[in-house]
C-alpha cells in the first residue's frame, strides 16, 4: 500500500507546524533514537537536528529510498520495526503515522515487551495513532478526502471481526487510479492503557501536539511512555 504513496506522501500529509516543538521535549543530544515507521524521513530529520543519533526504520523499501534521497546524510533501514536490534539502550523511540495499528494483538504485546527492555531508564517512547475510540463510537467508514495539485486521495474502512479493512484509492490528474487494502487493528486509548499497564510502563495520553489531555472525540491519540 505505502509503496503507492511514497512519491506523494509529503504532499498528502504535510508536516504539522507544531511537531518540532512537541518532539523537542524528548530529545537528548548525543543519545540513541529510533524512528519507527519513518516513512519519508521527516521526523527522523527533526530528531537528528536535535543532536540525537537516530535511525529511521520502515518496512516499505520505497519509503526508505525516498528518505535516503531526501536526507542522504541520515541513517535509514528497510526492515520490520519489530525486528530492531536490542544491542543498545535507547533514549527515544518514535512511532508516528498510525503505524502501531498494523500490528496484531500478539505482535503488539511482544513488541511492547521488547521496547520496555530496550528503553533507557531516562528515555521516552512517543506513539501517534488515530483515535479509534472516536472511529468505533461513531462507526466512521470514510475519512476526509485529501486533494492536492496532482491527486485525490480517498480512504475508507469496513468493520470486520477483530479488525478494520482499510482501503485506499489514489487518483492522479492524468486519470490513473491506484487502489490497495490492508488490515488495521483499532486499538483504543483504553486498549493501549491495558497493554502498557500489563508491561508496567508509565504512560500519558494526549489529544494534540500541544500536550493537551486526551479526549474521546480527538482525531489523534499521542502516547508518551517511560519507565
């Protein structure tokens, strides 16, 4: 799916102007960081600009190729984020772009356990995902259509047992249409809290990049984890 989006990702999802200030709260110059589901590398670059030794990880080679072309001096790897090595303690792990929702419950539980082992005692994990409490409560099946100068991007959900079927349609100005579908697991704030409590993570839920306390009707959920 995201192979289709790599060339258009930045125009479809422009960087939020509040992101640099938000992420600056968790930067520790000279320390190690991972940006998981890094996409085209914009957040990886922000973390590097804060002085951290960061590696961007994404399972989509096309995304990594785009990131390497844009930021040739930074470190990127095309791999499954759950396979990141545990050889070093890290001070920051970021996972934005609703990436967590691609992990099944078993894989997510194992992954959270791994992150707990990897995280330095003074480190943070920052996760951004869609607020599935809102989506489930309101039975939302269509997300807002995104239109740029050269394409129209449409997204729909179908509610299925235990997961969502997420369908995308990308129509270019020349009439070319690309479509794809994947499975997403709609973890709510309460679901995530139960998992994090089980692994004895301290965690805070926010509804915006201004660190505003999370509410059920927020569009996004931001989770900040620490020991």
